[in-house]
């Protein structure tokens, strides 16, 4: 791996170790807004058959298992994560699962081991997605399925109309929450520290991975490596859901949240109706995507 790719892996491991105990509360867009989507997908695509071995890569605190354990049939359920702390939280909640501390870039399993591979909000953290997908292909059985959910859609940042909507919506969110925004501005002016990011810098310096501390924006951009909004506004950043077509058959593809962050933050009926209109207008260009693949 290149030096930058190594840095991405290091920072993600440290960040998720440090935030494991509070991760669920800090990410409502994953743990609250995605539940019904995940349940619907499992009932529709995975509800009829039984899967002998299922693996959730980048499982975090066990959100996927908690959401679907009662609505589909499975044998062994594996949770794999680069963060030991995340796995410890998940194991306390669900001791019946099998836990493996490993990177998605190098999975410690034999060829054709699993019937179903799940990646929920994972790929955009990885520095080398082609290598990860080759590993997934390797461990997946013939006709096995892959569910990839809650990933930033490259086509969203290519779409000028939706991108302008997104920039305007970020300002709308700030105006809708003036006190919170003002506190953030004051904190930046006063140089208020971020203890998690400070600890990341300390460990990276101690381990000789970096020579000088990283800016907070740089750390954020490394954590969500393929996000167009993490750390900096990076138009043209994201993942193309069709990038998997050379290895897998695409069974289902949906893009959503066509208003970007506004879709997550504001749930007014008028906003929902307008988003439905944009989805009809640009069906493949929502800010996030979910895709189901078959080997």
C-alpha cells in the first residue's frame, strides 16, 4: 500500500477504537434512518432461503445483526471489523455471533466460504476498494450475494443541479440551527480542541506514521476517504455503484437522499415530496446508494 493508503487504515482503526462506546448515538443517519430500508431489503431478497454462513464486514457495534436477526434464516453470523473496541461492544450485545478483528483488505477466510456478504457504510472508509472487492469475491460462494448499503454516490457530485441543491441545503441547515452553528464558529475561533482527533495525532506521531500533526479537516477527510463532504468539500468524490459490474451481477440498485444532508436532517413533508420529484428526475444520482450483487 502507498503511504497515504496506510495512513487511511491507521486513522480509521484509531478513530473507531476511540469512538466505539458512543458511535451509535453520533451516527443517527445509520442507526435510525436506515433500519426500515435494511429490513425491507432483507425481507425482499433474503427472506426465502437460509444462509449457512453470513459475514458483516465493517460490522461496527452490530447494527445489521440487531436489525435483521429475526427476519431471515442464517447459520453462522460473522462480524469482522478493523476496530477491536467496536467488536467488543458488539460482542457484549450479541455473544452468539463469531467475531474476527481483521481488515476488509485482507480477510482471513478460505475461498468460497460465505453465502452472504454485508457491507453497511464501509467502503468509503477504505483506501483500496478494488482490492477489497476482490477479497469479497474470493470468500463468496458461487451464486452468493453481496449487500452494499449507505455509500456516497459519485454520480451525485457529478450532477450539477443536485450538487448546488446540496451546497444550499448545508447553508439551510446552519440557518435552521443558528445556535448550534454559532457555537461551532465560536469554538473554531477560540481554538477549542477535539480530544479524539488530538489523540489520533498523538498516536500517529508516537508510531512514526506522520512527522507533523494533521489538521482536523485532514483527519476527517482520511476517515471518510471517499466522501465528498468529509473535512473539505470535494466535488467529484464518491463511489460509482456500477464499478462492481465487472465482478458481479447487479440484482438491485437504488440511489436515495437526493438532497444530500438535508434529506437526513430535515423530515418535513414538503421536503420529502420535493425529494421524490428529484428522484424521478435523476433516479441514479442520489447522494447515497444501496446495491445487491450476485457472484
